[in-house]
């Protein structure tokens, strides 16, 4: 009891400090001004915005991202700029603006240059960070790892591993769901993606990955001893050495883990990945699959814990299948789970903000975007704007039901996994993983989240609960 009270007091103090800090940043007297003056006679409008406090700019506002984004949208419309970690960055909101950037018809926007500042060397040259023809070339090879037969094979590996991890969970009144789900999904990734069993070796890989991921959030982006950036650089080197040393054996193996598949994969034209490509893609895939799936699973669980009528509805569908593990064809037999999946990813987009950089002078919806401009494509806030979504803060999975389909207002109204040629290649794998875990959870557990509880949000690939997402978890 004393430990619980101490944690609650510490959490309350942290939230008060965060609230005060956010208020100071939000109310910083930053003058409204244009990002750049459009060329004379172009007919284009400037992008307006406010730089915010020195150095950090408005980066702390990620903790109040929705309200801050709505204020920006109300004042400046779909495009508004501010400083983000010291870099002037144009926020892009609303499906029309998202479409211009994601469709990228004039090849004016670079993923590689956009991501480079924010992810640094830690996930460089991953699939999402490649541009144009090179991206298409790599995607065609990687697609061989996500065919239907491959997905079925991965699911066969996932199901018993999920059951093993869930069996170790200890129900309590203060079960930290996000914390436990994150560890479980990291275990699953090392088994299904990397092909190693849980133990000392997997722990070293997981720690190196965690250090690389946390480094992308560092304010001090330099190799300072003891800092997040320095730990991230060491973690990246560890991962590189691990994957590179195992490529020859994986190429010769008949194993079905993703690492082995990528080592053997080739496109229809006979092209294969080189060693450097495999190393880069494996490190990136670990990040993309692990972080987005953890966010999606956690927020789905949070929402149906808060709305028990939906938890009961999903549990009834899972029980009706009368099997402990999902088969691939079962994924289409859980319509209520699919509705919740879509609504949870609308409310808490797992790929919530994706950076780009303008390669040439261009425009978005009549606004001038000079070459070199950094952009942040804000899908998270876009799916919580009243202009496109009725009552956007209300959990309402039926908005995706056939008789309503509120997402049909625009092709990019619902876009939690990006769009265009760079839409997440692992979307179906991630959905399959999350639904397989949730199916087993529903059969073995019941959980409750207080109606008045709202998780404080931090940031990974998307919004995540910074308090570990406490809830009451019970075995059935």
C-alpha cells in the first residue's frame, strides 16, 4: 500500500510539473510570422506560424498534442510552422494536405532527408527512409516477406509464443499494461523476426534496440558520454554486428523467421538485398513493427477496458470461434475487433507524425513551401479534427460500420499507417499480431479501466501512455 501511494504521489508530482511546463511553453510570447515570403507574382500564400521558445521550440507540446494541434489548425489552417527541437518545421494537417505530401506526385518531398534529423543514424536506410525508385526497388524485394503464405507462417510462430508470455502475467489492481505489452512484443519480434529464443542473447539485442529507439527522442543530439544519443550509437553498433555476423548462416538456412526470409528474398526480376541492406532493414523493421503494434494493442485494450460493453462484445466473438489460437482465416471472422482496431488507431495513430523535407520549391494547397523546408505530416491530430470527424474524441467503433463509414469522407481521412507509396508494408502483419494477442487476452482475462482515467501521453512512433497504462487485470 505504501509503495502504491508513493508511486501515485510521484506520478501526480510529475504530472503537475508537466502541466506547468506545458503552460509555460504554450503561453510563450512568440510572434506570429511567415516561414518564408513567396516569390513575387506566384500567387502563393506564405505559411504562417510561431517559432516558440528558444532551442526546444514547441517540442514539449507532444504531451498535449491534440489540443495544441487544434489550436494551430484553428489559427493557421492545414499548414502552420513552429520550431521543433530547434528546427523550423511545417505541420501538415487534414486529409487534403496529407494527400498532397503522401501522393508526392511531383517528387517534391524526401522521406530520407525528413527522417534523418529526427531518427539520426539509428534507423537510417530503413525502407521508410528511402526515396523514389530506390524505395520501390527495395519494397518489391521486401514484399516477398509479407505474402499471404509468409503471414500464415509467422502467425503459426506467434500464437504459442503469445500464450507463453501471457501465462507469465500476474493480475493485479495496478497492472501496467503498456509496460508488459511492450516487453511481450519485443520478445515476439526477437523470435519471429530475428529467429532467436528468449535468453541472454535476445536480452542483449532487445537492450541495444531500446537504446537506439530512446536516442531518437534525445534533446542533446550529440555523442556526449552518458547521454541517450551516446547509448543509442552503441546500441546501433551492437545491432549491426549482431545481424551482419549471422547473414551467411541465415542465407543458407530454411528457417521462416523474417531475418532468414529477407536474406533469401528476391524480386520477380531476381534482385536480392546486399548485406548492408539486410542490416538496415532488420533494425528498422524491429522498430516499426514493435513500436506501432505496442501502441495499437495498448490503446485498444485501454479503450475496451474503459467501455466494458465493447469488451464483452469482442469476447463473445472470440469465444464463438471455439479455439485458443487464431488461424489466418479467422481474422475476417472478428468484425467487432476490426471496428475497434480502426477506431483505436484513429484516436491514437501508431504512426502519428511522419517527417518529410522539401527537395525543391513547391506548394501545398496554395501555400509556398521553399526547398529545404522540414515538414511533419500530422495524421494523429488530423483524425481528431471536428471538420472531418463527428465527435472525434468519443470512442465510437460503429463509425466504421457499413451503415456509417465516416472514413469515406476522404481517402486519407483514416490514415494511421501513412499513405501513398510509403504506406506501412507491415500493416497486415501488425494487425494480425495485435488481433492474435487480443484474442488470447479476451479468452483468459478481464480488465477494467476507470471511466475518468485518461493516460498521459508521450511519443514514440505515435502517442503512447507515459505512465505504463495501469489497469485492474483479472483472470477469468
